[in-house]
């Protein structure tokens, strides 16, 4: 999945809905709390790949959400990722 691509999503997947970048399941700003937990579980120890994925989402969202402050988008898309390595 590349930033904001919803093809093949299932109900309850908490995928982003563009151009507003809200969660398609719960309506919160994406990534919502549920999606953040799922992303951490999915990527587990591969934080580099998670950061690349979220960076691509941030790049796409910055095109759609042009009036949002850059720092708030960075916090929303990348700032929540724990910085300590996660052990398997």
C-alpha cells in the first residue's frame, strides 16, 4: 500500500480516506489509534520500513492538506512512532 491507496481494503481495516485523510472505519484523523497499533504489530521490528511507508503517506497528505501546518502533519504521521527498537 502506497500513501493513501485504498484499493482492496476491507471493512474495519482503518484505511485512510483521501483527500481529508480521515479513517474510513472510525472517522478520526488517519492514522487513528487503532491503525497505529496495527501498524506497529504489522511492522514489528522493521521500524525503517514503517517510517518509509508513513513518510509516503505524509508526502501524499501534504499535497491534499495544503493548509495544515507542516509540523502538525509530521506529528500526526510520523511523530507517534516509538524511537526505541522493538524486539521480536
